[in-house]
C-alpha cells in the first residue's frame, strides 16, 4: 500500500488491534480508531496523536449507522480492519440467548454493518477489508459453540464479500490467529480455569506483522486466507 493510507481499525485498544495501530501510526499512515463510547475515544486519541476516532457500540449494530450520521467520516478509506472481538465460553446447555447475541453482534453482525457502511469509500480507493478471525472460525471445540459460530459466520461473510467485490477491485483477507497473548486470552484462561502464561502464546506483534504483509502487497496480489499458529 504505497504512500500514506487511511485505515479504519476496530479493537485498537489492546492486543492485536493495538499492535496494528501502533505500527501503522508509527509509519505515518492515517488511522481512524473505532471506540465504543466517547470516553474510550478520548483515551485512544491521546494514545495516538493525530489519529481520528469513530464512536459506535459494536454490541448494538442496529445503531451504528445512526451513530455515524452525527460524526465526520473519512472521505477516503484504504483499509477496514475488523480486529475487535469478544468471547464467552460455556457448554451449549448453559449458554443463554444474551451471550449468543452479544458474541454474534460484536464478532459478526457489527463487522457486516461496518463493511456495508464503508463499502462506497473502499470501492473508490480499491481498498482492502481485513477480518481478524480465529482458529475457532475453522474448528469448533467443546464450550466454544457461540464464539466459534460467530467466527464461522465471519468466514462466510469474508468469503462472500470477496466474490462480490472482486470486480470492484476490493481485496478481502481473513487472518486466523491461534491463541494470542493479550486480555482476551487472559479471560479465556480464567473461564477455562487454567493458569495463564503469555510466553506460551503468539505475540500480538507477530500477528500484526502478518496483517501488514497482507495490506502492503501490491494490488496485483491478494492474500485470501492466512493461518497463524503458536511457534512453540
């Protein structure tokens, strides 16, 4: 992606999203950081001088378009990076509709709504939509049903979008990281009742490296699906 580009990023507050935002900000790209509320937006703006923010609650995707109508949106978007996500483990026999809806809203429906909203700008720039999925988007295990369902759905969203937008020059990439050190992994270990050791899992910077590789490929090439696994 030659020259300064504009990237809309969800999940920039921690983990993989923070690593990606740091790298793009450090190299001088224009970053637009999505935040769930005004307070979080203020924190992100202070952390990344010069960055713009965009406020909307991913847990309530029905209201995203309304929220954006009261804000100044970027005229140009070169990439839309869906990195935010939530997880709530539990057996099918115990997960409530509230838990299902929350994970589906944040992990699947909100990315679909954001993509719908920004497709006109992405088509104009022949930009890139990148979904940070999960190993759970390829294989579902016990106690992971709702999260895995949301991520399997995210794979379907990305695959359909890729076919639909190829003629418009929009590239679509799904990245499937294995367990990655960060706040989400801490929560997963707590839910699993296991001791957390960050050194056993992928460093978010390593996933960020793969994401930037996909973004920076010349326009004659596209990484469709990229799996990243712990190396130790």
